[in-house]
């Protein structure tokens, strides 16, 4: 079942379109998804019908300032992108969630996750990490985990300048969080350190290891052979994600 809705975001100064997908009248989990307009290309309604996953999915459509709204709150990249990520984060927590819970009272006590693709995945991860009192799951499909505060060059360091890696490594352990990461073996071709592994995989594996070193046990890494930075790959990733115990009811 698909229904459409809209909510006004004062801090973004725009109306945000929502696509809501739901198989069960009694979902056990709620999943927000950045770049929700892309879900229409992924046959999500059929996927929910076929898997009978007890989850409600809210696809949040991106706006014309996507490159500024998505990112890491308070940490634009070296080119100044993501400058409005703090406003987007506040929209999610202060406007969207209260609206959804008011419109759907039965959702109030559900497990809450947030997922996305590419830059939208980085945004979802950042919001989950900063608000563990609200969220308990992050789904990161081909995440822009390269997000750095200096350009590549002689002074660049993976350890110092990949922002989300640094934030999570230096922050305190936050109990109860679960994570799903997906990356395709053909997600890109860049290999900045020349180790024969594409950057997207290096960045994802490194962050997975940071989380495991912090003590997280519910961290799934899905490396898809032949997977690309595209909708077909992310549709497959969502199929895998929805089969996790967090969403399958196991």
C-alpha cells in the first residue's frame, strides 16, 4: 500500500513530499528513507507485499538544495557542501517525527530506523548517531563516507580528515544501535591510496571496523559483487536490509 503526504519544513522553507509504504496494519518498525522519491523506482510496495515485512517505510523526497541539506550537521565538507545539514536534522527530529506520530498514533512506540543512499546515507547515519534516544538503526547504502574537511593532497589523512569516521571513533558508545552497510564492488573506480581496493569499500570497511572496535555487535556489512552506485543495486540492498532481524520481526 502506498499513500502520499506532505509536511511543511519551516527551517528548510519548503514543503516536503512523503511516500508512505506499508504492508501490515500493525507494523513493528518504522523506517525513514532519504531520497525517498527514488523508492518509486524500486517496487517497494511489491517488496513489502512479497516479504510481508512488518515495517512502515516513509520515503522523504529530497529538495532542490539536497547537496546542502544532506551531510553531517555542523561539518560541511571541504567545498562547503552540507552547510544546511543541521537544519535538515532538526526538521527530522522536531517536525517530521511529531507529524508522523500525530497522524499515525500507533507508530509512536515502534522501533525507529533511518536509511539512505549515497549522500542521503551519510545524512541518515549522522542523524541516527546524534539521536540514539530516538533511533536504533541506520541503513547506509553506498554511503558518502569519504566526506572530508580538506581536499585530497599531501596534507590529507584518512585518520584525521574523514569526518564521520572521526566523530564516531572519538564519541562515546551509544547502547542499542544497529547498523547495516552496503557497498558494491563496482560502486566507483577511485583508489586514493593505491591499495587495489576502491575508496567506497575502504571507507565502508574502515567505519564498520571502528563500530565493531567500539563494541557494537549488530553491524552488518553487505558487499555486493558487481554492485554499482545505482538504483538496481540499492533495491537489492533494501531487500537484504528488510530481511534483517530488526525488521523481519525475528
